[in-house]
C-alpha cells in the first residue's frame, strides 16, 4: 500500500524556518520524481518545488533562494527546508510522488504551515 506521510508543519514567526518531511512507502521511491505543492485558503494548489530521481531540482520563483528540497533514497524520505518564511507562505503543504506514467501519482495528506506573528 502506497503511503506518503508529511510531518514538520506548524506555526512560525515571519523570518523563521521549518523543515518538512515526507516519508514514503509502498513504491520504489528512488525512481519517482518527488514534489512539494501548497494550497492556501481560497487558492488553487500550486507547485513549490521538484526533485528528480537523479537529484535535479526546480523551484517556483516565489520560494527560490529560501526553500531547499532534498531526498534520501535510503530512508525513502523527501525534505523541504524552508527559511526566511513569509506570511504568504502560509498554506497546507502536500508531498507528491510521480512515476511519469499516467495514473501513477500519489499524494500525502498534507501538513499545515502557518507563518504569523
């Protein structure tokens, strides 16, 4: 059974940091493209960052230079280090695993990140 379990969300002040984790099981993690998406209240879900199976990365302009995605193919976990957080980063953050094959894409349940003073 495929599982993606996010953790590490919470309440942080502007300028602070958080590290999200997404633990994967039930599929061959090392071969999947892993991504983080987020959805703020009243907005559509948006792509934040991607890491390929080979370690190449992409970042949305809004988080470039502040967020870092990484993966550990031994622990089957993908991470999102978020620094210099802003109130507009407030959202539910979702982990996604994509095989590249239509229909083989999985989502986690999401973790809430709130940036507020």
